[in-house]
C-alpha cells in the first residue's frame, strides 16, 4: 500500500524518518566515484536531499523530487546549511511527465515502497520510462529480504520482473543500505537494535538501461 503525503510529512516533522542519516548512502557514493551517474539526473524520492546535494556539489545537472512537501522543505533547508544551490521540487513519482529529459535516474529506497508485499510497481516503472532518455540508466538501491531487518524488504525477483519490455537489466547485486533506528522502526527491539544507532541493512543494487522504445501515452502499450 502506497502511503499518502501526510504520512511522509509526519515522519519529517517528528524526526522519525529512519532514512535520514545526515549523509549520502555509501552505495550511491560508490556509483558516483565509479562514473555511473551521468548527464542530467533525477533523484527520485530524494527525501532529505543528501544525494542531490552531493551531486550538485560535484557539478551535476540534478533535480531532487519527492511526494512529501515536508521532505522537500527539509531538503531545501539541508542544502542551504551546506551552502549548495541544489534544486528540489514536490512531484508524484507516478506523474513525472512524458518528456524524456534525464540521462540517469537515482532511486534510493523508493522502488521497494511500490514493490513491497507483492505490490505492483508497474505504473512507477512506466513513469520512469517516460522521462528517461533512450540508453539512459536507472540505479535502484532497495532493501533486501535476504536478511532480517526493518523496512519494506523485497526479493531480487521483484526488481528483475518489474523491468521487462523496454528495459535491459544490466546488473543486480547484493549491497548495503544505511539507516537509523528511529521511533518509526517498530520492530527494533525484536531485531535487537539500539534506538538511535546507525545500521547497514541488506539491500539490492540494480542498474537498468532504457531501451530505444517507448510507452504509448494513450494506451500504456510499448511501441517502436
């Protein structure tokens, strides 16, 4: 179930968002260092804005978007504190438009929200396809069900099956996702986690390339 903006607003307003760790994800920093982030970049579900800020510092043309107005307000304040002119907008991940504007899309901990518990990420994947240029890359960092942990953990199959026609899955490998054990982690005691601590959770890191075909806007069919 996809939660409404009010839920995401609340976890920023009460400080309980477990993904707000005050730094970029190490796995994303590796992508940057390895040269996998290229051209115009969309940081989708940007949250606190750490990746948008870091990419802006590096000179990238990057936009961070999030469904939550409170997240975007937090990200803008975060950018101001860092003295970085990062750009952020409130946007629905399912309604990004129809113009292929981006060379790279970075998804850190959003895909698993759509795919968790046998959810259907089809519309989300179609939305990504519409705004990504042919040959462009989507990088997904998602929580993994390979180990016990908190959050919406998914199988590797959930990623592999979501990106079918119109995509080429180039890599899907185990990784780690860094999170904070906050009040929102309701199963922390059961998992033996210490409140306030930073933990590295099992994750998947996927690299998916958009093939040179497109979805019909009117019918959502693949054409070309």
